[in-house]
C-alpha cells in the first residue's frame, strides 16, 4: 500500500469533506480516503496511485489541492 497526502485549504465544512471523499474514492486503486477538516488534509491509501489523478478528482469536486 502507498499513501498520498494533499492539502485542500478551501475545505470548510462537512459538505466539503463528503464531496472530496466521494470524488477521490472513485479513483482507480484507491482503497481508503481520510479527510481531516481541521488540518485540511486528505490522505489517500491504495495501490498504483498517481498524484495527478487524485488531484484531478479533488478539482472535479470543486476544490484546488496543494502539494503537502
């Protein structure tokens, strides 16, 4: 298993968490998504993860990720 972490500073509520989680969970190879609203971090666990693909899913949800 590998892990990726992205900062998503625009997240501010439970809806944001649900939107980002739902989008990232659809990415091939993702087995778990942990979103921490307080730190505005998204930790993704899975196999064969590509940072660009995960970041694109966050953008599709309406948020701009940053490198962590």
